[in-house]
């Protein structure tokens, strides 16, 4: 194993950096954090000319639009340098073109050593092109059991691991408590089924006043359709691709039933709006839709609205044969052309697995990707009750079956199924067969082999 275990120096030289409490390992240094015992890695670097410290310099790109957490990463660099000798430059990138900028710097050879990425989507694309540092040889697998399986799988491509997760999220059901009460309906519970969802959506719909029971992204051609439909496919026992991720399997009887369920709400019940909301209009907070399937990133917006913050609740997604939701979030990766791969790996572990990650979570409201911290926000009076619903769902969350062509695949499916959803003809099997053929063509375009997880 190649790991030099810089985390031991974090213990010995800088208590401010904390311990590897979140991602305990097989090392020999123990500490207590948050009331639970945890173990950190031990050892030193081999740079004896600097007292066992490294003189490496690293640059990391982080999401600038999450300023509070970016600032905490910057503040942490001084203590990290004191403990390890490694100088880290933090570059916040506040732009919607973050992904494009990374691609451009890689093409020019002036990319950073590390970066935040969209876990699964971006990490798989970069790993397939050989742009990311493979982490197995550095001992990363010792952390596998500390993450949810769905979270870990997002950073796996073929036979290696290409990063660790720092945030997580999933989809749940937001509902308007006031609208439920006005219709005499009980609020959604963890036992809700598809039938409960449909019946409530029908009851809450008021066609004369353009009020809808449920917002589904049937109008989205950019991946949102697939993102929201996948949980229903999984809840019904279906799968999106085969185990090798080389062929579409969503055109199964389970997939047909899941698609027909959506269409019944759209065409028969008319409880779902057919068009995207006008620019600047939030249909949920405006009382136009009573329910919406969405993620925890909305909580800040909803809770900061004084007229709405007390009107909404969050419930788990409804179930059919089983419970399921889809996982998303961010990961930290190191690039394969870094001049300091060991130091880059050690810093990646520090960000995601030392006590620092708890400081990060306090400043970026997210779902901790490690089950040890599923109740991390339990005492947060503002966010806690809502975050807990998402956190509890992580136990049955699933990752999308990522391939290097995943963005094209999800867009293809969305376009094909949107055509069916707006058509009055009911042939879900034919629609899914066509979509499966189109997705298979996308897989072949990228050489067929995708990214099976371990």
C-alpha cells in the first residue's frame, strides 16, 4: 500500500484539524468525536528534510456559490500547512460553467490538483478519459464501509475508486400543509403508497383555478425527467440498465407500470401541470401545486420565505413494491497529472474524513454521506426536522447507473418519454422500447462498456 498516512501528523501537530472521526480506518491512533470512538490512520511522510513534513503545493477548485463552506475550507488551510507542510490554495469558482472550465483547464494542462465535482455524472466522465487519480493503490478502500453503498458507488469506475464524497442528497416529497388541511386530507407519511399519492393529487387539484395536486417534470428534456422517474422504476422492482451497464432494461413490465402510473396522473387525473413554470415563478411556494418531488437544496429558499416557511412539510417518497429514492451530491477528486499525488490523496481524505468535514456540513446544509452522522442535524431547530427525512431515506437510496455517456442517456430518455406523456395514445411498452433502443445506441457510441460498480 502506497499511503504515507499524513493524517497521523494532523493528530500530532495540529489538533485544530481534528481526527478522522467520520471515516475511521485501520490505523492505530484513536480519538473520540461526537460521543463515538473512531480510529485514524497512522504513519508519517518520508520527507525527513523538513521534519517529516512535505513541501508540496496543491490547488483545489471548490464551488464558489456555496461561499460559507468555501470560506471554511480556506480558513482550514493554515492549520493544515502547519501540521503537514502542504500549502493548499483554494479557488472558489462561482459560475454555472464550472464543469466546462474544468474540461478547458484539463485540455490546456493547467488544471488544479483537486476539485469538487458532480459525483457520478462528472466523475465518471473524467475517470473514463484517464483524467482522475485512481485511489485504490493509496488505500482508499479502508473507508468504504464508512459510506452508504449508494454514495460510495458514485465514485467507482470499472475496477477503481476515483474520489470520496463530501455531500449527499436525495429526492423526497414536499407538500403544502395548508392545502392538505383545506381539503381535509391527512399529511403524507412514511407508509404512503403510489395510490395514496395519486388519490391525494386528484383531491388537491382544482382545474377551474389552475391548482394542481403534484408537480412532475414531464416537461423537462434535460435530465430532470429521468432523475425523478428512476425512483418510481426502482420502487416497482425495475432496473434501468443490466448489471454490466451495457444494455437498457427499463422497458420491462415494471417500467411499463411505472410509466403508466405517471401518465394516469397527467392525462386521466389532470393533476400535473404540462408546462414548466414561468420564469421567476415557484409553483410550490405560490400555492399553484400542492406537492412536488425535490431535494434538500430547496430548504433554504422555503425557510427564508416568511409567508411560506410554516406551510410546508417533507415526507419520504411513496412506495410500491419497495422503498427507493435516488442519490446525488458532490465528491472530491484528484487529477491524474498532479505533481504531488500522495499529498493530493491525503488532502482529499482530510477534507472528507477528518473532523473538518463536520465544520463543512455546518456551513453547507446537506445530507451527510456517512451513516455514522445520519442524525447530524437533529438538534438544528430550523433545518433538523426536514433534513432528517432525507437522511433516513439514505438507507434505501440508490445511485444512477452511471456511464461515460450518462448525460446523453438521461436526456434521450427524457425526450422519448415526454413524447409519450403528451400523446393521448396509451402504449407505454412501445414508448419504452423505442427509448431503450435509443439509449442502447448511446451506449454503443461510447464503446458499450460503462461503469459497473463493485
